[in-house]
C-alpha cells in the first residue's frame, strides 16, 4: 500500500530513511511528530505542500533580499552578530532578512500564503499538540547567503551555554509550545544538528568543545532540496555553517500555541515583531485564510500586551 508514511521516509528527502528512521504510523502528521520527538528534527518532502508556489516565493525572496542588501529594507541580520538585536547597517553584509510579513513589504502577501498555508498548519498543530484556535502567529524571516564567510556557534535557541546539566534537563523536559521550520527555496545544507540532543543534556565532549567546532560526534548536516521543509526542535544542539558562494534563500518560520504562558514571549518578541503586527492588514487574503490569520495575530498581540519588556537572549553576541 502506498501511504504518506512511505512518502515521508523514502527519498526524495535526502535525510530520510537512514537517519530519520521509519515511523510506525500511517498518519503522515503523526509520523512527522514521531520523527521530531525521536530525532529533534524531521524533513518533509516538497510533495506534501503542493500549494507552495516556489517560483513566486523565489521572486519575492529575491526582491526582498536585494532591498535588504542595499539598505532599503531595514530589518536584517547583520554579520558578525548571531543573536538579536542586529544593527540596521548592511555594510558588513547580512545573513538574514527579518519580518517578511511586515505590511510595508510589497511581497508580504506572497510570504503570508506560505506562512498561513492550510497544510503547513496541519503539521504545525500536530507537532505542537494544539488546536487551530490555539495557534499563535510568531515569526517569519529568511536566512540568506552571507556576503562573507560566517558561521553560528553551537547553541540551543532558548538555553544558554552556561546552563548546568540539571538546568538543561529541566528546560528540555518542558513542552516547547511552538513549531519552528526551514522551508528551502534553493537546495540548502547550512543547518547542522546533533540528532537526539533535544532530549538530553550535553555530553562532556559537547560541553567542552570549541563553540565553533567543525565536527562533533554524530552531527548531521540537514540537506534540504528546494521545496523541502525541516521542522526542528529549537533546543536541539545546532549551528549554521554558511557558504557565501552558494545561493541561500530559506524561509525560517515559527508558530506558537496559546497554551504557553510567558515561555515564548522573549524568543518571539526580541525580534521586534510586536512593533508592527497590530497594523497587519488581512484584507487582501481569501476569507478563510484571513479568518485564521486574524485569530493568530490577535494572540500575538495579546502575548506582547501581557509580557511587557522581554529583553534579549544574548544581546552582545
Ligand atoms: O541557518 C540556519 O538554518 C540556523 C539558524 C539558527 O540556528 C538560528 O537562527 O538560531
């Protein structure tokens, strides 16, 4: 029987059967969740998302990246800084473009179609373990080819490197209350993960390693083909290693759940999304997407209202 599970665990994903194992579930959403829980990441083939318009997304991504490089789009990730806040000066080069959904981006609607995509949201709901009514709009950014050699250090997004093993385990035992993904518009091998590390404290080798160690035991380069989506636990031990000569335009999104109380606030709001999201206009969306998006936006606004000043994860790095 040809099942979606087989689609999930058979090429064309290049991280399929051998590394991600085979889920026993015939339900593709549950199979994705099984992989995510076991490995800390899962790669889904482009065929699962037939409504993603790769040509339109590439054209929009290219226009937005050009604006970011020439200084006319101020929301950027600049070299050599890894974490927000980033200065708005692109003269040393950029490695990311922020706030694709900002209403002042002429292409925001094209990006919104992929962010609020009904099929993507089905995966998101299953991976978070929440209902559609609980989904919260968070971030939609883009990771791009840096203009110079650049690497991110090994990190977990929400646990500092100084955490003790007990502190790591306490945080890792809690639900993540969100889903985070990379949607590659071009083939992309920039993300490096240590499968399984989302569920354990660092080993002594990992803890004592150089933050930019080129090789750690069991590391895996996540090789995405254009159109593939990698969901990953943002507290998996991971890093980015970039090739300035290779085109990269990878949409980098996250969506949360209103089941979180304060847990997501700093992670999301440190990127500055709270400053513009109230003015987000859904009038050009089809009615169903507008309804969904409006509900998700309201919950983000509410997160900003109750959390107040959230500070930054690592202001100076
Ligand atoms: O470039 C990537 O895919 C990884 C980005 C990353 O690790 C981060 O933004 O924290």
